[in-house]
């Protein structure tokens, strides 16, 4: 596996003796649970020093890294009423839908426009579709890189940046622990798509089949990144949430908060030292 981190080392400068990182997985609407995870870290008085995100995790990471609070992020999404507010249909040459509408919304929410200006150093991860490798961006425009990270193949158009086509980071690594493991002393992984046995309902539409294929693949490729984490927050309560169910935000936030509080309480318990 080939990796590339673009523009990150210069952001960190001299390392702290103790640095906390959080890697946020992909998972569609299940990713709302990452907001609850971030709320839990604030409840415990922990401010991450570095973030990484894939797909839905890249949205949460970019907004939080740019300076929005978890409650600010919730407000952004509750003001949008449906999946149609984020996407539009396209001629199905490269994908059935485009994320241009969401890109405009994200741009309006972000107080900064480039990764170099983040309040918390943030790595947005995607898949270089042309060269079959995972990439992580720590510099450049935020919006096109987040859109690239969210572009599930077949469902959404690939995103071209500097002549290269990029798709969802979950195609190769759905939990981007690899991107920040070397830059933090304690790494937490927030996994909103843990593998669970048993079937899941899906329709016979080509989009649902494409997403289910991607979902199964991304669930299976997180094992190596789980091993890189010091602590893993598996958010199992969102397992039944549909990929594009924007109305699940409050359930997701509550589920992420609850799961993260359990892990953080155990991690910070002096008896465990």
C-alpha cells in the first residue's frame, strides 16, 4: 500500500511531549455520531492536537478543525431538511449524483477556506483513483478535498484535483489512523461503521447496490488501522442508520457521545495506568 501526506509536517512544528489525535471514519449518515464523540472529548476537557477524517469523518474533522463547536455543526445540518439539499442528479457517465450543492453549503459553513489555516491541524484523506493509493491532505482548499473524500464510486462523480481523479477515502482505508499515527502520542479511532454479523436491508436499486458494495468493502479494510489506535470508539448503536438519513442526526450524536464517554472514562481512569 502506498501512502502520501501532502503538506502536514510543516504544520505541526515541534512536537509536544503529549499529543492527542482523533481519526474519524467514514459511514454516511452514521458519521453524525462523530459530532457526539467530539462533544465527549470537550466534556472530558480534551482538545485534540491533530485530526484526520475520511468521507463523513472528513466533514466532521474539517468543521471542527476550522473552529466550529459540536453544537455549531449540529445546527448546520439541522437547517438542511433532506438529502436533496446536498446533492443533484447528473448524467450517469462517471456517477449518478454530484455533490456540488453540498460543496457550496460546506463553503458557507467554514470560517476558513484552506487547510493551512485550520485551528487544529487536520488531515483530509481520500483515494487517488488514478494511482491506486491513499492520500492525506494537510494543505490546500478544504471544500474540494472534503468532497473528494466523500465521493463514493458510481454513486458520485470522482473529483479532479490538479489533474488527478480522487474518490472516497474509504475505498482503501476507511479509518484514517495511518495518516496521523506518527504525529501523536495517543491516538483515538472513532469508528462509526464497526463490523457486525447479520444482514442489513437494502433495495435492488443500482445506487443502493453500489453503496452496499462499498460499505462492505470499507468495513473490511479497517482492521489494520484499528491496530494503530491506542483506543477505539466503536459506535454500534448507529449500525441501523441508513446512509443518507439526515434525520438521524440527534440519534447519531447521542450514540457517539455515549460510546466515547465510556472509552474516555476508562482511558483516563488512573487505576488503568
